C-alpha cells in the first residue's frame, strides 16, 4: 500500500499547502517538511513563518529550514535515513540537486501550475493571465536537473475566467494540484502512468516578477493592460505616475464603448468616471487609485480632489 511508504515534502507558499494537507488526509506518511527559512516582514521586520511551515506545525510534521541544500550533508543524511519513496515538491523555491533527484524510488515529483512545457519558471500563474491565456492547468512532473524540464506525469486543464486574478486562480489551481498529486502517486505505485518527455520547441518561460513589470505602459492596448493588471496581483500590481508622483491603480475595468480621437497616456474624465487612453485607440476605466503616500480613493474622489485638467497625461 503506497500510503505506508515514506514521503518528504518540499514547499513554501500558500499554493503548496493544500497538497501537503491532502497527502496527510489521504493517509500518506509525510516524514519531513522542507521549507524556506522564516523571512522578515512588515515595518517591524518580524520573522514570519512560511504558509507551509505553519501548516506542517499544525499537522505535527517535523520541519527543516536549510539555507542551502546542494552541499548540505546534514540534509542528505536525514533524507537517506528516511529513505523516501518520493519527494514531493510544490513551490519550494530552491533548485533540487542531483543527489536529491536520484534518491527516491519514484523521484522528486513537482506540482507545477501550468500546462508544461508552457510557462516554465517561477511565475506561471501570473504570466498566463498577463499574456491573455484562456486555459491553464496543473502538471505533475518528475524533476530533473533543468528548469521545469522533467518528464510529464499527469496534467489537468482548467479555464481562466475573465475576472480571474493571480490570487483567485492560484487558489483554484492549488486545489486541483492537491488532487492531482494523490492521483499521480497512486498511478506511479500501480505502474499505470507513462511519463512523457516535454517538447522543448513548445516551451515558454514565466520568469520571476520584478517591480518594473507592474509599470503600466499605456502604449499597450487596453486588454493587454487589463490582463497584466489581473496577472500581477497582489504584487507588483499596476502603477504609473501623475504630476511627477507615483500613482498605483488598484482597480480598473475594460470599456466596450468606443472613444474617438484617444491619445495614449491621456486622462479622460467623463462625469463621475475616469478613463485613460491606451494604445491602438483603446481606453480603460480607472475605478480606484492610490496616490503616492496616501490611501486608496475612488476615481471620482481622485478627480475632485486633484482638480484634473482636461487631457492631463499619465506617466509623467
């Protein structure tokens, strides 16, 4: 019975928590959880445990938080002592070294939030939305020494809704990933899964996000801007500048009606609504903004408080 075999779990973010919980719920013997060290957060720089560490503590599973793993002899000795049948990896945030790849019978099985080989990398959910994809999913794969290049085990698709953000989609994919990992482990144990190589010619990348990815380029079309806004939640968000100061855009929506003679970067007040000119003659409605150093306010309050002049520019 596969549940009697030892597992090790490697994960850090909230995305990984449902998989850990599902493994325990299904009766698998998770002997150790690896997660990244506690990180300082907030104004007081208080050390905060990762979501996976918090879950492992609640579940009573031993935790190890090494700074490095490649040449970590203590970690190697612990894992060799456990002799796991599989090492489960979900958003761990560390490159798995070869000695660890080669250790378990069933390999290191990764839950990746895309339909590989599309969106290999650190931010598959964010870039799928930002690029306007309508379908995504989860892939379980056997980790090798490349970046998300290992053999595909099981995949499951799901649609991306028009109002999905990286936050909402992550929750849905995390739930799918948890079920898929259980299915994968049972399938490997029953020898009914035929691993298949990825087609590298079809690969796309989902690199780690930077602050600059959130800067709104108003020469892009409104749908492109809106997709990036949805994809880059909660960070880096969407921001521009106004009258030489930073301006975060915290809520926006697409506009169906046409505007005549629109110029990119141009603010367009219309009654109590505020629009911004975008590329190819498109516009987007700004619903809520946050001026630098201030609280979030509605577009209506922003217009009245800042006494907008006709066709003032953004990004300046």
